[in-house]
């Protein structure tokens, strides 16, 4: 996943020191779920943001099913940036 430095959310999210907002990361999770399972994101059961993603940085998003729910992790190299548990729906 990649968020361009020109993304329209960035000027208001810490002007002068932009960080990719968590809601933008969750939007990437929702898109990945749609691509993987053809489901929409129905609920975010838990999410933890552990480190920031800066505009222009490349990160990897991984989805995995666990007990009928879907876990996700977002990593930049070996650094865990975010993790959570979501539910999808048709």
C-alpha cells in the first residue's frame, strides 16, 4: 500500500509534519477485503495503531482469517504499524 504525499487528507493531519491518518489505513483494509473476499467492511472490532506511516512510504497489508473474523496487519519493512480485527459482510 502507498499513500501519495499529494493525498487531500494530509494538509490537515499535522500541518508541516503530515502522517497518514488511521481512517486512510482502514480504507486500504476495506479495499483489500473487497479484493480478497468480495466483501465490504462491516465492523472494526479492534484496531491498534502502533507507529506512523508517512506519506510516500511503502507498507504491506496482510489479511488472515481467524475463527470467522479477519485479522489485519500493516507493516513497513519489519515494523508493525497497525493491527486489528474486522468483520466483513456481503
